[in-house]
């Protein structure tokens, strides 16, 4: 169980302060896949980085299985939007990096690496360097590197945002397969409504800055999921409902509340 209790964040910039994230409370069940969705600047990534221990909250606590999170740790793996591989290391060495730091024996490192490279479809690319890989392949290596450390929670900050539409769709399907195999708890930040619905068990829609949870939508779609599910009536209804919520917040974030129907301006 991951519990986010009354978390808020205020940033100080050149003597000025601004509230990025209002007090937010969230409980994430072990083994669940949740997605965070909202307009740019709403605090999605800030919340994720607080859970990762990379940003200190201004108030509140994050606990994982009762333990207070006070900094980065191997119980949480992070995958960023940017391709964060070490360019001077091979695919195999990139995946093994965290294991080497922890002093895991070579034979065990090789076995773990082989398992996850096969799981993400990159068996045979062990000795390739990042420069030889496409963007989608590099992100697959980043996911394998995070999983290799066997974290309890996988945190993903728009990891497919820089990919072309076709590759992004394939990566979404791959990630659902990885989740089916590992049953890791995943918190996934995205701007893409289709992606949020297709991947998640629950979609949390956030307000414009300062961010807070505006709505919680349960995704009652069966697993395993394939791309054809995006054309189903249930998917379409969920998408329409969420698009309306996001539209309201995007308009507010842009300072265009006058175009909203009366009663939705605040």
C-alpha cells in the first residue's frame, strides 16, 4: 500500500512563492496501475517526484507499506520522459547499473538482465549502445533498468511523450504486458486521455494549478488489453467524460474561463 497524505508543494522562485500542489491525499493499492492526468503545470510530475523522494513536500507524508518516504530508494523505480540511459554503456550494462551499485554478483546480474530484456523484446541487443537504438527501444531499456532493481513501485513520468504515435501505441501495449507479468504497482503520469484509460485501473484527473485531485474514474475494462479496445463503447464513454473534465481545467489554466458554461467558471 502506498499512501499519500495531505501532500502539498510550494516553490520559491526569486523571492516569490507559488503553490504548485494543493493538499492531496491518495491511497494506491499494491499491484494496481493508476494514471494521473491533467493540464500542463498542474503538479502531476511534482507529485510523482515527491513519491520518488526527489522533491521534498511542503506538507504531508508519503508512506510505502507504513514506511515514511524521506528520499530516493530502491523500493521505487523511476522512468522519465527523456531517454536517461548512459550513452557510454551497452544495453546490458545500462540495465545492470543499479545491480552493480548494490554489489549483486555478476551471474545474478546477467540472469536478471536476460529476463527483462526478453520481457521487453530486446533480446539480442545486449551489446548495442543507446546511439544504435530508436527512441522506443531506448525507453524499453529504461523500463528494464527500473524493473531490474525489483522496486515495489514503478513511477513513470510521461515516458512515451516523445515517441511517434505508432511507436507510442506499441509501447502502451508492451507496458500492459509487462504489468501483467510483474504485477508491479505503477503510477503513470500522462497528458494523453486515451493512454490514461488504456493503461490504468483508475484515472485521477487533476485540476489546473494549484493541482488537486478533481475526479477519480474507475476503468472497468477487462485485461489483458489490446489496441482494439480503444474502439469499444465503454472506452468511448470514458474518454468523453474525461475529455470534458480536462477541457474545463485546460481552459481555466489558459485564463479563458469566460468560454465555460455558466456555473463552471470556478
